[in-house]
C-alpha cells in the first residue's frame, strides 16, 4: 500500500462502523501503515467491499459483522478477529448515528437509539476488547467522539451528551488501564463530508453553507483528514499519550 510507513506492521486492529465514511478512511489508513484490519459494521456487504478494496491495494483486511449496540455481538467479533488475524492490539470505536432535531421535539425512542449506538456501543466494544488487551500486555484504544461533545451542537442534544460521555469515559478508562499499558484517547471530528452529515443536513443547505463559512480553514473535513490523527494515537509514536482529546475540525473549535 501507498504510505511507506510501517509503524503498525502486523498489529491486529478493529475499526467499528468501518464500511463507509470516516471509519472506512481510518481502516484504509491503518492497513496502509501495516495493520491487519477488521472492517466491522452492521452493513456487511459494504464492509466486505471496503475490506476487498483494502486487500486490492495490498493491505490485510477482513469484513466482520459487529453491531456495537450488542455486547454479545462485540464479544463474538473480538473472538473471530483474534482467530483470523491474531492478538488484538488496536480498537477504534467509530460507529455512530444521529438524528437532527430540537431536544423538546425528540422522543425517548430516539434517545435510546442514539445512546445505544453512540455511547453504549463504545462501552460494549471496550468491555469485549480490554480483557484481551490486558492479557496481551498492551493495547491502544481510540474513540471517535465529536466537537459536539466538547462545545455542544444545535439539534444534537442527546448525541452531544453521548459524545461528551465518551470523552469522560475515555479519560477514566485511560487512568484505570495505564498500569496495563493500554492507551485510551479520543479524536473529535468537526463537520465532515460523509453520508451521516449529508443525511442530517439534507433539507438544510443554508445551515451547511453557514457551517463551512464558520470553519477557519474554510471547508468541511474529509474522512481522510481524521485518519492521520487516529493512526498517530494507535502507533508507538503515542506510547506516552493517554487520556487525550484532539479536535480535527479545521479550527472550528479551539477548546483549551
Ligand atoms: N460526519 C461528521 O460530520 C461527523 C462529525 C463529528 C463526529 N462524527 C462521528 O464520526 C463517526 C463516523 O461517522 P461518519 O460521518 O463516517 O458516519 P457514516 O454514517 O458515514 O458511517 C457510520 C458507519 O457506522 C455504521 N454503524 C451504524 N450503526 C452501527 C452499529 N450499531 N454497529 C456497527 N456499525 C454501525 C454504519 O453502518 C456506517 O457504516 C461517528 O461516530 C460520528 O458520530 C462525524
């Protein structure tokens, strides 16, 4: 594959929600740096296509069905990945979903879905993966939160709560797992051009335009913009970084 950097050589990695969008770019980048990548998603056909593309470019990848809302599914996926690719070294919690609406118009059914995918999903995958990493003596976990979790975002109250929850959870997990040489960090995208963003902005073109004007670097993020930060955090270059949160959002937020 293209990168020529091999700092992840032969490391087994799980990326959730990796069939498309940001997760796909992360999976592709980790494979380009030498990792053996499990492209995990509920969209199994699309995940298979992504894994095939990675293999076509010379990387190592398999597609694995993983529904992050189910602890059983996460545990089964971790077991399958270890059987097929070897000891798990890297977990990237990327799967996410949202529905844009004012909080007072939202329903508990929607909250449950948003929480199950965005917050509980991270807990399930960590619960399934961490015991394996402890046994292997090290590990790297990166969760994809959002700038919404740092500064809030109109129409995304419950989603923002989940993403803020991921940040606080990750800092605590980082403290608990430091003795096990497991690093836990968070990457926060800003508005990034994916199906998720296009979906929630479908009938709000003016909001999307205004959003782009408000970004100091004057464009939406591309999925590939996020991949480098994740690759750094899961690499030996970040052995001494844990409990950290970085925004990759064109300067939209400059949180202290
Ligand atoms: N696109 C943005 O503007 C933006 C901004 C901030 C944060 N994020 C976050 O980045 C991450 C990736 O988002 P994206 O924009 O690439 O979205 P996307 O919709 O393009 O991709 C999300 C992927 O997650 C998968 N997924 C959904 N539910 C799942 C489940 N229960 N189990 C396993 N996989 C599941 C989907 O099938 C899809 O492949 C999400 O966590 C999202 O919240 C995105």
